[in-house]
C-alpha cells in the first residue's frame, strides 16, 4: 500500500472508532438536534478564564461529540432512552455512575481495554432535553457536573445551546415565513 493511502486508511479507522455506533445512530435519527464535535484544542478554547482545573479536566480527552436533542420536538420517549442505554451496553460500555443534579439525571458509561479507559459516554437527561457527550478518552467522574457547567457557560457553545433550546437556531429561522 502506498504511504499516503495507508495514512488515509489509518486516519479513517481512527475517526470511525472515535464515536460509538449508538451515538452515530442517535445523531442520524434525530438530525434536527444540535450536534457538535470537539478536539482537545477546541476544548481548550472553551476555557475562557484560563482555569487550570478545566485544563486538568480535559487533559485525557482526544475527541468528543456533543449531541443535544429537544425531547418534545423529536418525540424522544423514556423507551427511546432505555433503548439508547442498551445500545451503549451492547458496545461494551459499562455503567459507572448515575446521579441527579439541578433537575438533570446523569448516567456515565465507560469502555475499558487493558485496564485503561478508552471511551466515556455521559448522558444528561431532563424533562425537556437529552445531552450526550461521546468522548474518546476519559474525564474524572467527580468532575462531570463541572464539565457540563463549563459547556453551558462558554460564550459560543452556551449561546448555541440557548438558541437551540429556545427554538431560534438557524435551521428554524430558515423555515419561518417572511413578510414583505
């Protein structure tokens, strides 16, 4: 195989394993949801206050996909959530933690290989939305709420989330009729 072709095949293989099949299927099924990708350098840009604790939090994250689904608009049900959890378990993810904070339930799943965490799934679920973080790498489980808070408070990401939850994203603006 030619070196450049080998590089492309290896690069594609790494990209393909970065997100779970379950997250990819969820993103495709609910394509009206918000879907964002982050790499380590992008995550560092979220640290607008240069907080060393945030840098420590993201140090073991290679790549992350963030999904947000408006449950009412997409008709996402508790049965869909149960099916989602079953999908992660079928991909060798094990439940590590469940909890509640500020009206949201959090479920954390890990996939390990040789004693090292290779993937982390964090689900934040409330009455109106589902947020999924599909991470190639790991973060400290005790810092999951801090991580969501940092995403919420990021100027760029926070505004996209607020636009999405308030129904003012660009997709919806295009669908609104104009008056001349």
